[in-house]
C-alpha cells in the first residue's frame, strides 16, 4: 500500500430544484414541494460525502466512477453508490475515521431528519453512526441557494489506513 496512513478528502456538490421529483437528502425522502434535478436520485449530500471519500483515496471523483452518461445509474439510489464507495475505500486499505457534512439551503428544515440521514449514510458505509456528522445552514437569502434555486452540500472526511 502506498500513501500516508491518514488521508483527508473534501467533497462538494450542487443540484438545482426540479418539479415532480422527491427531495432525497442523506438517503431520506424529505417533505418538500420540489426535488432535485439529476441523473440519479440527485442526493446532493450523499454525492458530496462520496466525493470526499473518493478524493481522499486519490481515485478521481464520482463522475469518473459513476458517469451520468451511463444509463445504469439513471434514478439509482445514491446510497447504493455510497456503499460501492465504501467497498472501494476498504479495498484500498482505508477506513473512515470521521465525516462532517453540511447542507446549504434555505428550506426545508433539516433538523427533523438529521439523525435518520446520519443513520442511513453510516449504514451504507458500514460504519458507526457516530462517525457521520450532518448539519445545515442558510445563506441568509444570498446566492442560488438563498433564492431557493437549488441545494449545495459540502463534506470533509478523515481516512486512516486500516491495520492488516
């Protein structure tokens, strides 16, 4: 195995709101009048988390692993893809020590869903729920998220080389 025993990765994703789709965040269907546009279920939070892990592994990005031009990923649950990223992480000899994520949106309120999101993402990765952090913030009406045109998400992860 090459590389350092500890790796940090940062992930970022954005999706526009779209009519007629469910809003899926952190693997949970959240009650809202619009969902997010995307090839998969457009779960912006899970996409940011996946990109952070893939980045820490130096494996490119999720667009390389799961291209939106591949019909196999049309409508797929992002939790399925997160599970595959977890498998890749383990196959590369790493384990997730910690992940912190943030949703950037004006509404809906995330706090009623936070623990369920943490549980679903932890389950998909095969880690303890205590490893996954989820929070949300607004932009006080500024920018595309403030105008409620879409949702952004960021994630940071800390990986450690697993002991043999």
